[in-house]
C-alpha cells in the first residue's frame, strides 16, 4: 500500500510542477509581448521585464523543472508593430531536458 501511495504522490507532484511550468511560460510570454508592444522594442533579457520603472513581472520565476532561473530564450525578428525598433526575445522555454510522463513531450518544447 505504501508503494502505491508513494507512486501516486510522486505523480501528483510532477503534475503540479507541469501546471506551474505552463502557467509561468504563459505569464512570461504575455509579459514579453506586452513589453514589446509598449516599448516598441523587444526585451534583450528576461531581467528587462522586471525593471522597477515599468515592471511587467515582479520577478523572473524559478523554473519548476530545474529549480533555477535558467530559462532558455529565443531571439528573433518578430515585429509586433510598425514602429518596433529592434529585435530581441520572442519566446521562452524551460531549460529542462526532461519529458512529461503524462504526454511524453519534452519540457523544453513547451
């Protein structure tokens, strides 16, 4: 019985981490988009989103899979407005090399 309970607990912890990862990614992606639209320039780092003069995030979250603030950022030339002046971060992903036990996809592809 204890073995079954431990396995279920482990799975529930994993699902909670995955839910947190999905939420963190959604919030950071929205902050990147809002920053880019407001500033007419993409952020150059995730720390730009925490600037005290115009905070888009209170802090850069800790990746629930790696337990570090080691997010992988994608840079590109996605233009969100005609007045946008530079390229920068367009997306963010987990740096984890692990895969989801629920759907088999790699966390760094979410």
